[in-house]
C-alpha cells in the first residue's frame, strides 16, 4: 500500500475536512495524490477555492497540493487508503455521540474494496474502532477485516490556533489491526510527520493514549479551578500562589479557567462512559469534570454579587463579555463555556453584550441563538474578559475606563491585566 501511494499509483482520502482533517489532507497532498471528502457541499466549494472554512489556514496552504475536494461517493471510492477525521461530540447528557463516526463508517462500507486501508483519527473510547466502527463497515461492505481489508487508529493531536505544535512536528501515535497494517500505516504517516511516529502495540492502546492526554489536562485544570475557589475565600491571589509554587523544578504549571472546546471538555466523558459499561464508576475523572463544568456558574455568581454590593439594581445592570470562542485566537465556538457564562448571567435578568473579533455573528445565532454586538458600548457595571485574544492583551486602563460605569468591576478570567491597573475594581480567578 505504502509503495503504491508514494508512486502515485493509488490515492489517499481524508473523510471529514474540519480543523483536523483539512491540514492532514493538505500535508499528504504535498507528497501523494489525495481526495478530500466532506458531506457539506458548501464547505467543499470553499476549499476548492482555497478557503479554509475553519479559518485556521490561509490560502497559501493549498498551494502545491495534489488534492481533489468532493462530496461524491463515486470520487471517494477511487481511493485505497482512508483517513477518518470526523468529530466525536457528547449529547446534552454528556453521553458519547458516535453518530458522525458511525455515519463515516457507513460511507466507507459503501465504497471499500479488497486491499483497502481505513485509519480512524477521531477521539473515541478504547475499543470503539474495533467494536463499534468495524462491524458497520463489514456489514455494509460484505468484506472481512484482516482478510479483505485492514484498519488502524492514529489519534489526531492538532491544537487549534497553535502554529508551533503542528502536524509535522508532533510525534504521531499509530496502530494497526496486525503487524503488517501497523507498519504500512506508520510508513504512510512518516511521509508528513517529521517528528517521528510511535508504533502502539494495539488499536486499543492508541485509543487510550489519546483520550488520557485530554483527561490529564482536564483534571489538572480542575485542580487549579478548585484551588482558585479556595484561595478566593482566603483572600489570596491564585496566580501569585502559582508563581511561587512554580519556582520548584517539578511543579506543573496549569492555570484556572473555563474548559470548553471539542476535546478537553468532551473526551473524559468518553472514557468514563466506557468505564461504566465495564462496571466501574469513575470518581476522580468525573469529579474534575463537575468542577470545570460549574466554573461558568461560579464566575457569573461572583460577578453578580460584586454588582449588587455596589447597590445597583441588578435588573438594570449592564455587562460586557469580551471573547466568546472556546479559546484564544480562533473562530471556533463549539462547546464554548463562555456561552454557558453568558446564559448564567442572563438568568439574573441583566443586559449582556458580547463582542469578539474572531467569532461570527450568524454562526453564533445559528448555534446558540445569541448575537454579537458590533462594538463595546458604555456604562457597563461589569466587563468580563473571558478569552485572551491577542487583540485584548494590549488594552490599557483608559480603554476600560471609557466603557465602564463608576464602581464597575473588571473580571479578568485569564489574568491578562493582573497588576497593570490602578483604581479599577478588579477580580480574577
């Protein structure tokens, strides 16, 4: 398979061209012939015109790439090596929603041929590739894994907005259903990953490795969030504590904050879901999730309390929220916990304005029924800087003075302005 790909006798296809799939497809397309497949015809048309719908890549990223973008199964079936990079969300009850990855498996089942390879990149619980996805492919295709086709798993490690830790320079974990497939898959990824490839012993090991990466980070942030609540009651600054503790060589530098997005705030639920199926109820992981999910409510309550203490009628209060995306310097609003914060504030019947230089008004209305203001107003009783976009980092005291009412509070969730301003009521986690 590998030799056929590099000799351009066969094609590689990437199914799902979001913030993960598109960069992978383009990198491969600089080395071999690629088909980029997405079910959204509008997105496909944008990519044909060298536009990244996720706003992560500029048009030059498409230059020099041998790639055909399509939403046609007839085109897709021309490939022999398939990479699945579709999202794996949770539902409103935090139960894994496998619909996208199972639909992708159905698609593969319709077009797969003898000798083909299928590699899943979507984050799933250990066992999902072989126990949930593979049976779908086999049932629809009538083919059998090992004898007719091969499968593997290689978890994505792309970090949205991160220009340093890209696909090329982060070690890639790969696995296959047998030794032959593992080696063919590894060699294929080595075409585009200069940092090297780690060959996991099994598909389950590779699945587990990915899911604990985000679970570990989620738990560490949860600890910081819990500490920030305790330190607030002790009337000491969390960041000052972390700076002092961070002078020790083995102290891990994590910081409090809202935990959203489509990875860290989601992936731990996949692991705990599988754990419960096996008869073990998670204690540590779920506790961390509860803490992080409750932070939006905690921040809203602290902000409202501060306004009330100033003797302001809360029903007449105005609050500005700066930043609505799930992290800094990206346009992605999926699973943004800032949205939870906005909804918590609105529950107190206050007026909430939202501005964000990266988010799209129409997308916000479609996803959450919440619009964006064109610009900041004035006389706000509280300004909450929720996301540390680069545009916000250089704001000075005059900027906030111009938009804040007397005795208003500046809530700085990222600690951007700590120690910078005088005569401003200031609070941070």
